[in-house]
C-alpha cells in the first residue's frame, strides 16, 4: 500500500511539472518594442505640455509688453500735454468750475443748512458762487469766440486751404464728408448761439440784483447757453462730419487735381520749330519740330513741308 501511494504521488508530480512546462510554452513572449512605444508616448506628452507652457509664457510676455508700451505712451502724452500752458490754464479753470459748482449745488439742495443756518448766509453763498460760475463761463466764451468768428469767415470764403483747416477741426480724421459745408455751418452757428446766450446771461447777472433779476430771462438764457453746445457736439458726432466714409471721393478729387496739373503743365510746354526757307526760290526747306517736351523717345521728329528732299536744301548744300 505504501508503495502504491508513493507511485501515485510521483505520477501527480510528473503531471504537474508537464502542465507547468506546457503552460509556460503556451504563453506569448514579451515584445521588446512595447517599452520603446511607451517611452515615445511619454516623451510626446512631455513635449506637448512644454509647448503649451511656452505658448502661455509668450502670450503673457506679449500682454505685458503691450501694457508697458501703453503706459509709456500715456506718460509721454501727459508730459507733452502739461508742457502746454493753455492746458494748465484749462485745468485751473475746470477745478474752479467744479468747486464753485459743487458749493452751489450743496446750497441749492439744502445740504449745508446745518452749517448755514440763516437764509441770508445761504443767499450770499449762492450769489457769490453764481457770479463766479458766470465769470468763468463768460471768460471761456471770450476766449473761444474769436476762433469761432475765424471759422465762420473761412466757411464764407471757402478756399482750398480753408477747407483743409476746417476739416481738421470739425471732420473726423480730417477727411472730406458729403455736404460738409452745410454741416460745418450748422455746428459753427450753434457755437455762436452759445456765446451770445452766455453774454446775455452775464448781462442779467451783473446788471440786476438777485431780487430784481428776471427769472424767465435767466432761465431762457441759461437753457440756450447749455443746450446750444450740447446740440453742436451731438450733431458733429451723428452727422456725416463724425462718420467714416470710403475714400472714393477723395481718390476722385486727387485724380482730377492730377489731371488739371498735367493739363496746365502741358499747356505751358513750348513747341519749338525751326524753318529754313529758300529766299531765292521761295521754297520751304526743312521744318523740324518737337511735338512735345519732354518726349518719350527723346528724339526730334523731322517733317518736310514740301516735296523737296532733305539733302537737296540749298542751305544744307552750302554747309
């Protein structure tokens, strides 16, 4: 019995060893290219990520450079703007207007009633700030009105140089617009109305006391003085003066100007002709002429006015 068990055990061991060897032979061998493919995939992923990072860095650098260039341009503009004394005067004018206007608004709305308890005090503050604003706006009109008269004179004269100066002031990008004379005239007249209304308001404020001042006249002059420049600005923006058009009309004007210049230069060109006449026989010899100067081939074109050949001319024969 013991021997039979040992034999069975040996047979089982042999069967297991054979099955394991067969299974090992059945397994597929590992491909050496799989490792290289994996390494290639990893390298590609790393390269794409690096490219993305580089692209993001380039965009950030471009944005930073654009911002820095804008800051530098703004600084240069501010320095050049401050160097002009008229701009400094305008800043001072604007600060005075804002301060006195704020005080007048606070007095009118009653926000300073706690500090200015008496009505007489409030009336004094109101009148003083009103007169300051009146003087500031009248001063600005006196400064701007000569320029507006000059523009009106240029519109009435309407010469090429005048057109260029007016386009730079009233037209967008300084280009020609359809019916530009009419639209410029409307804007200039509205600005003149602003000046005259301000002069009338100044006369009412200085000529009458507050108790005797006509409120209707003050309201009309004030409304016209405010509405006229506002309408002029809106009209200049939404009219053809503030719009962009194709440059076909400009190109046509340029071509017409060139054609006129060519015609004038062609009319001023001289045509030279040399004639040789035979005084004895009365026959015409040689009549060379230059049709136009300068000529393309730069050569003289000879014409004979008679049937006499060129070499049989008496003067040429004597030469």
